[in-house]
């Protein structure tokens, strides 16, 4: 079953190309959208979430055209969206803000709505902060509050832009538990530039670079692209596509290894670096 279908989607901002002929189908489960800063991830997510229109190509979500007002309304009724920089009313309490969003989502029964608001606040670990003003919350708490409003009503489609930014390791684990507890028919599309998020969360990954799809497939296949092409050495390797120093003081190299190189197991991050030519070093571990 296909939830999102994009065909030759293009988007420009003046002279800058954000997306170039992007074609991809996404169905239930968690799909990671991976790419360096400026790759076009946020633009694609805004188009899917009906916040932005494409310049060319076709977009269908649940079979509906987001460019049609009636279709856009139907999509939004089944959508949970966490933007990269969510707007919140800092003088509101956490409860009041999520309740306000619930009203916008047409939850008209006050008692049922308040039960749902309390449920999503508990899910993200903010139940004890429900009556605290947003301006007093930490950055990580505000990020979790954004996730809470996205989870309202158990949406069939969750679009999450950099959802783990600002979360500490314990909160990241909690986030993974939340996604793991979603109904299996839920479609989740999340963007990140951290390969560790993709490894932990996403059976499938789409790699964007400079507005184009460079890879679309299982996360294990992304790792396989770098099989036999990752090695450690005492010095940076001449001719390696990417080189960085590990915590042990050795140099990890990705590219074409010399004879007798000390090969190490390849992970998704290494395949990613090969695809992007090393332009995506942020967030890549050793």
C-alpha cells in the first residue's frame, strides 16, 4: 500500500534548486530521509505535509492531491507534522498549547479532547509538565512538546523533520520506543542528517543530496555499498573519499583501500559518505 507518491517533483527558490525530479513511493513503516544540510529534506517534507506546493511533478498523499483544497483537507485530517522549527506560543502552558492544536484538528468533544491531550503528553514524558509555561521548558522539552501535538489523534501519517534534535540519549531511546509503539499501518517519514538515527529507527532509507535521490532501499543495502571499502590506518590515506580520526587515534578511511589494508565492517554511515562524496560529515560517527 502506498501512502505517499511523488513523481518528478521539482522545487526552486529563486536561482536555487531545492528538489530536482524526485520520484519515490512511501508506505507504512518508518522511512528515513537522510542527507546533508541543504539537501532538500525539509522542502520535501513541507510538500508532503501540504505546507508548500511543488513547482513541477505530481504529489499524492492517501491518493489525494494536496494542491486541491478538498484533497488538502483530507490529507491534514490524517496527518501529524513536526516541522524543523515548530512555532509555539511561549506564554501557553504545555497542556493549553496541545489542546489548542487539538481544536484545530477538529476534536470538538471537550472531555475526549482533554483525555487525548493528556495521553500524548504522557507518551512524550511531559505529563508532569502539563501546566508549566512553554517559555520555562528546556529546548529538549519543547521538541517533545512538538512531537506530542504531532501524535494527536493517532495519525495515519507522521512527518517528522529532525525529530531528535535537542534530545539527550535517554530521550532518544524514549523516542525510539514511541515509534516502535505505533500501529503497524502508520506511515512515518522522518528526516535527519544523523546516520545513527537511521540505523536505530528506519528499515528503509532515502538519501537526498543536492535535491536528488541518490539511494532508495533497505538500510542494510546502504551499508553494503561500502563493503570492503572502509579501513583503519595510522595516517590519513591518500586518495580516500573521506578520512577522519577515531577516538583511538587511528584514521578511518572510506574509499578504495590499498592492498593489505586493515578493513573494518561497513555501516550505513560509510555507504552514505560514499554516496555524498564526503559532503555529509556532520553527525557521522566512527
